[in-house]
């Protein structure tokens, strides 16, 4: 089971900050979240959204192990 974290406007949109979700890969997790909440799914695929797995930024798909932490980070702004 992966621990999923949402931050900033992603958290506000979903209405939750942290959940434990059973998923074998990052792609399957994104698909599951999009099926549950279409607006969240679109936001997670939006420009500038980054994903960290076990506190390391990742791109693309990857397997998730039991106890993985997946954080979806909104676009950063500022200077």
C-alpha cells in the first residue's frame, strides 16, 4: 500500500491531504485517482506538477512497493 500525499491546490481540489492506496505502479495510481475524481486526474496531469516517490523526484512510470510514499507537488512559483 502506498502513502499518497497531495499539496497546495491539489490538496484543496481533492479535499484530502493524505491517503493509503493500494497500487502496483505510479501509472496505475494516477489512473485510479483519475477514475475516482476526474478533476483531480486532470490536475495531476497538468503542466508543472511533479511527483516524488520516497522523496526523490521521478518522471514516467515506476513500480511502487509496499510502504512507498508518493507526493504530488503543484507547480512552484516565486523567485
